[in-house]
C-alpha cells in the first residue's frame, strides 16, 4: 500500500511540468527539484519522477527535430520570392494570391503536427497525474529512458 503523501508527491511531480507556462524551463526544474528531494524516500516517487523527467527531455528532443526539419522549408520559401501575397497599395487595392510552394505545405504540416503533439503532451501529463494519484505506475508513450 502506497502512502497518500507519496501519491501526492508523484502527482505534483507530473503537474509541476505545467510550471513552464510561468517559469522558463519550469517543466524541467519543477520535476527535477521534487524528484531529487524525494527519490530516496519512496520507490513510487522515484519511478514517477524519472518518467516525468524522461518524458520532458524526450518532448524537447522531438521538438528540436521537428523544428530543425520545418524551419528550412519556411526559409527556402522566403528566398524564393514569396509570391503568395502581392499587395500594391491603397489607391488601387490589389491583392494577388499566387500559387503557394509545396515547401510551404510541408512546413505548415509540420507546424500542425507540432501543435497536435503539444495537445497530446498536455493530455498525457494529466493522465500520468491521475495515475499517480490513484497509486498506479504510468509509463509515457514514446519516451526515451535517459534516467533508468
């Protein structure tokens, strides 16, 4: 039987990742501080702390990869002449919408993928918090285990 105190600690470790909306890198600082202070007190807290930190590092790695892939598509489009919108002035209001480049579609698709991944990340954090509150272990999907 797991003590309620340790269930609450594990829950707060997962929920502390939301501190990134207030503190830069709070999604790393919060879980690391809570986990480091309590990892020797409970194996349950230790496992949840490692999962939360591993998930945040994995998400950062995936975001870097998606960003590295998508940014060049937008840069190449800018250097191409950007004929998507042609605004000539206020006297003769003229807008010319040209043919967008396939590079813009690919980069935009990767941007949409990043937004969907962000929403899924938030849902997984809430799910992990609920599992910790219920005294169950939770393994985030697609997480690279940096801390074992």
